[in-house]
């Protein structure tokens, strides 16, 4: 994220309110943007549930963040994705293969990351 111009703070494991990363960025048009990120390292069979996305939504509101993003090595359930899509301007997600492409593209410069959630 720093390579993309974000100021990044990784939170401590405890008492973070479910937040793993707080990233801020100054946008010439919009001004300050604050995003909170929650990471879930799950097995492929363990999907991120609707309740976890709702929790992120609440944390986003409490932290007065512009955007909350769920990142997982697995996938989100259908209900969780529908929740994100209903609040697309405040929530986002990156799952499974998209995380891999994002790392390859941004960190290692191999490919450009996709702008969509696959």
C-alpha cells in the first residue's frame, strides 16, 4: 500500500477492534482518505461470514473511516458479498486469487492488479 502512496499503520494483535491496518492518503480532489483493513487468513473451506463483514462495517463507522476493506486468503460467503455490494462506497473486499495478483502486481511489479473483486 505504501508503494501506492498510502501512509500505513499495522495495528497490534490485541485490542485493535478487528482492524489490522489503518491506511491514510491525501487525495488532491477528495482530501484525506482513511481506510481500515481487516485480514483473515483462512483455509479455502473456511469462508468469511456475513457477521464478520457486519463487524467490519461497524468498526468502519466507529473509526470514522472512509472505507473498510476485508482481505482474505479464502473467499467471502454469498451473503457477505451482497452486504458489501449494498454498501460499496464504504466497504470493499479482496479475496483469494485477487490478493495474490495484488501482491504480485504492486509489491513485485509483475502484473497490474485488477480493480475488480474476483
